[in-house]
C-alpha cells in the first residue's frame, strides 16, 4: 500500500509541475471532504480547476480517463462545492483530468502527460 501512495504522490507532483509550467497557481493538494477527495485544485486567470490525476504504466487495458466514472465525477463535484462554499471566488469552476503514463513507474524520466480540460460532461 505504501508503494501505491508513493506512486500516487509522484504522479500528483508531476501534474503540479506540468500545471505550474502552464502558469497555473496550485491552491490545494489532496483536498478532502466527507464526499471524497480532489487531487489538485489550481487556478489561472479565468478558472478555478478541480483536477483528477490518473497515473498508469500503460494504456493497454484502458485509458486512464476511463477510471473517472460518473460516480467519481459526482463525488468530485460535491467536494468542489464544499471547497467553493469555504473559499468563494469569481472564477469559473472547471473539472479537468490529467492522465500520466509512466511505463517505468517513478523511474520514468519523461512521462506522457495528457491534460483533458473540462473533462466532465
């Protein structure tokens, strides 16, 4: 279980660095509520973004985004609502998924990153 947490924390750090390079400000990591968790909360000039990070070694079985099903989306939306009630903003909320493919796990030098903006339909 500890390896899985380390792997997840590494993926979230990769996603944070990616977003920072795109001029996002990271507001929160692993924001928890009674409904669930949001991996990252970030902002840019227009949006406050609630990000689900999905890390996989490959896409052989399924795309990482496919693991963010309707139930997971609903939990993230509810958690985001609680965050916004405690942290009001005039920014438009958006829900993104960042897929990270790392064939060698945390030893991967250049993971593939796919940023799916406005991913929840």
